[in-house]
């Protein structure tokens, strides 16, 4: 089950314990990065373009429930 990302008007909420703030998110992404190596060979990512991203699961940090997260309105969002 994929979980939608929160928006400016929504946020995540655990349906079991009510947690609104702490989650472990497992995601898969496909990115293109511009990596700059300094003269010592240390890499620095200077640009990152996300081509695709999928949230595979969201686990509540409070009660360890997996995939029990829903989107709810943020306070003052007017929805």
C-alpha cells in the first residue's frame, strides 16, 4: 500500500495512536545527481534531480504500526 505525501494543506496521522509528528518512511527514488569531486577525491552532490519517488511504507514511531497512516487536514488549512 502506498501512502500519499502530505501537502501544504494535509499532514500524516497514525490511525491507531494519533501520532502526528514521528514516522519512519521507506521510499524508493530514481535520481540524477551532479557529483563534484575535490582534488582529494571527496564527493559533494551539487545538483540533484528527482525523476521519480514512491513511498513504500510509513511506520509510526510511537506505536510501530505499519501502513496505518492517513492524511488529515492541517490546522488552519481552511479545508
